[in-house]
């Protein structure tokens, strides 16, 4: 179910203010930037993370941070939800899941806005000062993107988020694939990596899955929806033919837990599609 704690499209600043009183705005950034080995808790790459999620109930549902646009907020750069609002409807409507939407870019930059993209790395590199975020006009949006990321993490912590389902390809919410430089050019480039907000969430120990990780999302749903049969052909973004063709090689932020999933999770894991090429 969708949390009713905040009006649709609103920027829930209360959580951010509470967080800001506890920790200075720069201390978290410093901790991520200097972290020798930040955790990379990408659910699509580590099925064992599913075992770490507790059994939810209707009274004590999973608390899930969701990109605002996936919840139907008109918070995209063009002031729409990109048509994503209906994508996860069935999953987010389950009574044992409470979705809390937030949009880091809307929080910091408003909507509509210009298009932010990371130049010179991914979200972890932005936090470490090795990369920057510019819009299509060359305006430096790095500080605003960091502000939005901090606000999203503060909101997630205030909501007790145990998991995040975020929109891929975004310079803030991306987790599998993001643009490599400005996307509004003829010869657009992509890279495997995470957005700025995703980097902070991962470092804070909140696992992330994208709306394009259909296999991981099916496994999640199977955990809390007994009548649901995961589709056999579901695949995560890294196994999609487009990704395999355009971005071969491992995800640079996908190292992390190496233990195997429990037998129960193994049993539920959807077999990889037989026609899926292997790296
Ligand atoms: S992907 Fe993230 S930053 Fe972009 S519109 Fe959706 S919630 Fe906002």
C-alpha cells in the first residue's frame, strides 16, 4: 500500500529537517566519500539479500522507499511521471508492503526542470568529488543533486525503509544503468553504475532494486504474495539483451555479499531465460 504520510507530489521536508538536526549535512557525504569499501547492495546481483528481509505482516509491513515517479508523482523533468506510475501497481498495493515515495530531484530542483546527468563517473564518484552533474545547458547541478540525495536518505531513514525500488537510468535514482554524460545529444552514451541518491542509500545499508529488474521484483513479490507465480522469462536489467549488447562486463558497484541464498530462496528463484546470452 502507498503511504499516505505525504501528499502526492509534495516534498516531505520534515524528515530531512529531523535528520539534519542529528547529523551535519556534510558528515554523511564525508563518510561515503572516505568509505574504504562501501556496501553494494544491489538486489538484482545478490539474491541472498532477499533472505535478510524479515517476514512482513499487514500490521508490520515491509517499508519500501519508492521513486516518486514510480508511485505516480508528476515529478519528472517534464513535470510528468514518465508513464511509470502504473508499472508497480500490483506490488505496491499488497497489504504487507508500505511504499513511501520520494523524488530527490524534485526536492532540490523542482519540476519541471532541466535534465541532470553525471559526467566523469557515477553517483559514488560525485559524492567523492571525482565527478559532477550538469544539465543540458552546462549548468552545474552537483550541489543540488547532493542536497536531493541527502533529503531522500533522510526521508528513507525517517520512514524506516528496509528496501528501495528506484527508477533506473536516472542520475539520482539509477542503479543498474545511467547516462555517461548528457543524454540529450545525438550520440548518447550509457554506463553501468548508480545515481547520486542511490549511492547514499546503498552506503546507508538500504538494498536497491530497479523497476527494470523484473526477476528480482518477481522474487520480492513471491515472498509476500502466496498466490503469485513468478514468470519464467523474467530477467533483470543486466541480463536484458540490450544491456548485454551495449554494456557487456560486470557492474562496477555490484560487488558485495557473496554468500549463497537460502534453499528457500533458491527454490523460488526464477530460472534464467534459456535464450539469454552469457557474458
Ligand atoms: S527517477 Fe528519481 S529523481 Fe527522477 S523523477 Fe523519478 S523519483 Fe524523481
